[in-house]
C-alpha cells in the first residue's frame, strides 16, 4: 500500500586494507577465546571469521593473509625499559 517506504536491501561492498582485516581477525579470535560459546559476541565473531575466510578464498589472497597473520603473531616487541630509555634519550 505505501510503496515509498519500501527499502530494498543492497549487497554493498566495503573495502578494507589487509592491516584492518588482520585487526578484525585478531579481535575475533580473542573474543572466541575469552567468551562462552553461547555468548552473543562469540557467535558474531564466528560469523565474522567465516565471512573473512570465504572472502579470502574468493579473491585468492588466503595464503598471503595467513603469512601476515603468522608474522604479526610472532613479531617481537621491545621490553618496556628499552622504550622508556629511548623516549628519555629522545627528549
């Protein structure tokens, strides 16, 4: 009856860099580890990870992304005392 209110759902496309996609994956994995399986955020994180997996398979970037994920996981960080000394030297 009221045709002007009807909205059609579009399949919009969103662009994301590999860096931000990696951040989403890491946060989703953390949520899965820290919450129960029936928690709402846990369910949402599972869906996000599945969607990212399908996307990477579809565009053929799964291997590159997996390598970046492993590199990010194994990346070393400086001890706190080194960063404090560096800041002290710089100022």
